[in-house]
C-alpha cells in the first residue's frame, strides 16, 4: 500500500525587478571597487556601496509575524541570538579557518607577506 503525500503549494511571491536591479548594481559596484580601478572612481563607489547593502538588507529583513505583539524584552533577545548564531558564528568560524590556512601558506612560502600589527 502506497501513501500519497499531499504538498501544499506555496503561492509564488512576485519579485520586484527594481530591487533586483539595485542589488545587481550594488554587486557591480562592489566588484569594481575591489578591482583596482582609478582612484577617483574608487573613492566615488566607496562613498555609498556599503550603505547601499545595509539599506537593501534592512529592507528585506524578515520580522516576526506577530510584530505588533512582540514582548521586546524576550523576543528581541531571541531574535538577536538567532541572528548571531546564523550570521556572526559562521563569519568567525570561516575567518579562523582562512586565517589558519593563510598561516599554513605563509609557512610553506606560498604567501610572502604575513599579517602583522607592526606593518604600518
């Protein structure tokens, strides 16, 4: 006897092409800013590209469904804890991994400049 599982289809969310273009332009500016372009263009891009990413990510931040009924002393703590666990912890883990990888590459002479606080 086979059981047929019924899946409810989620309604498709209509994407807003304007936001897709804003994100695409931000990505292009990020790549250009890190590609060694002339100083004047580099400085212009660095005026706003990080602010653009912060604005767009804040715009698409998913708030809890019961936003009006939030008990901020409890739910805000859980919200921050969840975001730290999902975003900050992987950042630290990958950062430590790549730092160790860098040190290994430095020890076997694949990289010539060490990370140092004395390099000013």
